[in-house]
C-alpha cells in the first residue's frame, strides 16, 4: 500500500511554464486516488504583499507535524492547498537559509554521485538548495508519520535532482521517481542551433555539456537519472534523447489534460465571444484596421524559444500564406504571437486607444513595451517580413504572461484560447507539446509537428487524418525548414477555405481527442512508474 506520494517541482503553485500545467491538471486524479496522501512541494517565492494566487494556507493540515517538528538549517515551510481542481495538499518551502552551507552539500554530491557543481552558474544554486530543502521536508514528514506502507518521492526536472540524490543518501527506504520533461543538454544543443536529430546517434552528452558550458546541470540530471528507482519522461521522442544523452532508457509517461479548466455550454460561448471581441479590438486599435466578426484568429503561444518552438517558422509561413491569399482574400486573418518576453509595461498609447475607441498607432506590431526593443527576435522578424503591410494578414505580438492582469488583453490565456479558430505550434524541440493538447481541450483545431511528443502520439493513435482528431501533424527535420514553411502555409490556407460545417466538425473532433488524452486514461502510465520504483527500491535494499 502506498502511504505517501510526494511530488516536488519548481512549478508547484508557481506558474512558469508547461510543467505547471502538467502537475496542476494531474492533481485532481492523484487526489482522487490517494486523498491527502499526495503532497506537492514547491518553492516559497512569495511575500505577504505578493502571495501566490494558487496557494491557500491552512495551518490545520499536518498540524501535529507543524507543531512538533523543527527543520534543520532554519528551513521554513508553509502548509496549505493548491488552488486547482482536487485541491491537494501543497507545501511551500523557503530554502534560502541553505545558501550558507551550499558548498558542503556540493562536496557531498561530488563525493557520492560525481555531480560537478564547480561550473555552476545562473539558476543552479537556487534550484539545488530548493531540491535539498524539499528532501529534508520529506525526511521530516516520514520520520514523524512512521508509515507502515510504501513511500514515493517524485522529483521533476534537473532543478530538483539534488533533492532526489539527498533522499537516496539519507532515506534509502523511500522509493524515488525522477522525471525529465526535457534534457538540459538536448535543449541546449537545439537552442544553440545545432542539428539535434540528424546527428543524435553521434552525440555524447558529457562531451556536449563541456562544449556548451552545461557541465553542472547535465551532470546533476544524469546522476539523478541513474540513481532513481524509476526514471521517466514524457514522450517517445524524448525517451530516445534520454537514452542517448543521459545513457538510461526511461519509462514514457505522456502528459494529459483535465476538462475542469474548460468552460462548458453557454459559459463557453460567452467566453469565446468576449475573447474574440477583445482580440479584434486590440488588433484594430493597434493597426487602424476594421476587422469583421468572421475574421479568422490564429495564434501560437508558449515559451519564448524562437527556434525550438517554431516561432520563426510560424512567421515565415504566415508571410507565404499572405502572398498566397493576396487579391483573393474573403475575410481577415489576425495572427497572434503570444509568448512572454522581457516585457516592460503595457503600451500607454494602446491602452488609451482602446479606452477611447481610437485606431492606428505607430509601431502597430506589439502590445507592450519591452526592455530590449531592437533586440527582440520576434518583433524583429515581424518587422523584417513587413507582415503588417499585408492587406489580408495582420500579425500582433503579445509579449506578456496572460494571467488576466497584463494591462492590455486582461484575460487569462485559457479564456483567450476559447476565442481562437486555429492554433499553430510548428515545434523543432518539443518533448511533449502541452499547448496543442490545451487547444484541443478548448475545441480549437491545431497544427504541430512530428518532432513534438504530442504530435508523434497523434500519429501513433490517429494516423494522418486530421478530420479524425482535429490535428494536423507536419513532418519536420533538421534539413526541411523551407519545405515545412510552405506546407504550413498551405495547411493554414486549407483551414481558411473551410466552410462552417467543416470547421464545426473539426472542433468536435478536437474536443474528442482531448477527452482521450485525459488524466483518467493516462494516469496508468504513472502507476507503472510507481510500481517500478517500489519494486526496484525493495530489490536494491535486499
């Protein structure tokens, strides 16, 4: 019997990227299965003036442990619930007191596991201290609870890897799971413009870590992958990457999505209408154009990784599509790029224009001011292609997190997604692909690639017929960029020419696919990993 399941991630109650979506949507299913025996652990990055909107403190939870336990090194923990469907227990850990002894831990990790912290930089120290502090919290709860059954400690990403290694060192009876959502060195190879796929079999992870100055993160991730009782990743695409670069084959635990986040029935229609109105008003205020209610709204979103996420390809394809439609366009196309950048503030002139019903501004490309105007790759690409000079296609760049308070859109990303007609995610490096799955859950057809784990899952499950699943999966490689640009442009045009009946059929197919990829169906893969972790842990202790 599983007495406790701990899951530690930098994105627990901390909305940064796709891992937040994974964990926050998985929480309900885990809570249903393990009812308050699942405990999520995240970093306490908040203050009384700026507290996490996703965390509700509750001092009555684990009350005996809170009263009777004193954590080492002055570590402090807040206990409460994660304010997502299922409302599981969440612990926010303040790890900052560990900085004074970090070198002691790094020495131990070097001596025991060969983790090279000497070349560390950036977020390495912060991640490692959080991981170790979280492991100490797990150790404290286990010692207090004295469970008679099994205990699993699940750690996500290299950022928590040192926590897993600490658990292995001090609590050998606790089974461990380590999930790599994307290898640090694989992301670095692709992010540095190197051909990841054509030369995959020739890459050595350790060698590339030295070349790309990634020794510390890579060595930590590799050590955790080899030390853990069960090693997992999110797709077959990334499993091959792990096997080559980390030298261990993982269990594949694909990501899913819960429908609790999607408005239903009349509420969905209301949100969709409000989102479309807002997006078209913003586009009109920026550009001075008047967009009809039948305008086709296209968007891409996610992490601002210009090449990895295919933002470059998306913009090039829009340029080709605009040329294809020139002179024969029957309705407007408004294409958004919704990826957070180094944003400064909402544009005052745009806010005033929206408020006063004015139209047409200087620099009609972007909704917010940036700290690095002139150096932002998305803004520069839009300007270099002169996309705003196309009569039929308007491109708008929204470089802010869409939490509902960005100052311009003032709607959450999920609400905005309701108003979109088509999403495009032509990824080059995409271990899973949460954004296309989210789109389907909101009944929005999507286009992605077979380099995304989700795209490969679509091909394996539905084949190439997009009408069966509301998804187009394009073939992409290291050497077919130009070809994929034209394929994407033609796929956008195909959707543009569809009638209302065909579009509705695709929207229904999209929704049906998302229901198939629900946590109710996908949690079984984690159960396999949990069982493997428990069995391997027991066998290793014999």
